[in-house]
C-alpha cells in the first residue's frame, strides 16, 4: 500500500507516527541536566529516538513521570531504523529510604500532636 503513496506523504506519515510514539512515552532517561523520552523498555534495556538523543553511555537515571525508578549503567547496543537501543550493564531499583545499620525501637512516636 505504501508504494502507491507519494514520498512526501510517506514522510509525513512517518513523522506523525514518531510524534505519537513520543507522546505515549511516560518513562524518561536523565543524564546530567538533559532528559530523553524512552520509547520502549524491557528488562534488558530501552530504546530512544535517534534524532533526539546523542549516543548515551554511562550512569543514567530512569523516571516514570516524577517517580525515580532506576539508576542504571548503560551502553549503546544497536541502531534499528530511527531508534537507538541501549542495554543495561547494571540496573538498580531506586529506594525511597536508605538502609539503616542499627536497630530502631518499635515504640517510637510516629508524630507529635501540638498541645492545645
């Protein structure tokens, strides 16, 4: 079917599909102060748009909206069309609280009420 369409129409369809993929992406990879939309993510790695992101490498943070999901060490794997695939060398889930190395009492007050 696409062979019957003019090249300009095929280019516009490809651009519209790329824009729709970016809008659907909720996960974002942060490296330094820059952020790039993750188009597809698996347990082994993720994909970003080749035009938006430079060749990424090293330690990155992965967010789902405002929630920090992972801190990962990545390496570029392969280029597939207009998408760049990255693989995890290390992928660590982000924790909200740091582990403590001492015992805490269970009867500690959770909060203080103001006096009337």
